[in-house]
């Protein structure tokens, strides 16, 4: 029996505490553009949402702000998502991201070397972890 396949990721949905602040962060810091206005989801979900799209990669984020949310920050130690990573082409592009994060006042890690990639980690306003990832030839 073969495993079914898929062609690409459709979107990643993130639950946030403040949709406007999160959308602004992703637009200003990550370069996303609005793909839709804020809209209500299915009545049973009680999750208003807004789609944003990264123009170069095509990555779509669904930003959800549930009416009955916990208001706690993201915690990668809980079961579920650990982090999201985006790839850059070369070391100058990684350095450009570091300078960009600094200009926007976004705290980030130093460049880390995993042996098979170098990366910089940072968080969105809800503590959702992101990495800017540069694959290397090692490992």
C-alpha cells in the first residue's frame, strides 16, 4: 500500500492574543502582506481569522484570535508546535535578517551552528518561535 501525497502546504494557522498586533508584526518584520481582511470563521469555531501571505515564498499564515482564548504565551515545551523555520539563500542573507531584526527591536539569538545549518531564533509577539535557517554542507 502506498502513502498518499500532497503537493504543498496550504497554510499554517497560528492562535494569537491580539490579531492586530500579530498581523502588524508579520507585515513589518517578516514581510507578509494581507491576503484577506479579518473575518469570522465557522460559527462553531468562534475564531475570527485573517490570512496573510509572504510574497516571495508563498507561505500563508492564518492568524486566529479565538473569543475564548487562554491569553497565555506560546510554550514550545508543551505538546504541539516547537517552532517554524524559513530558509535563506546564503550567509549575507542571514546577516541581513539579523540587522533587520535589530532595526525592529526584535530580540534574537546569536547565529547558532547545528552542524548541518546555521540559524537565528526569535519570537513573535505571542512567543511563537521562528528560525531563519541557512542549510550548510556539513552533517
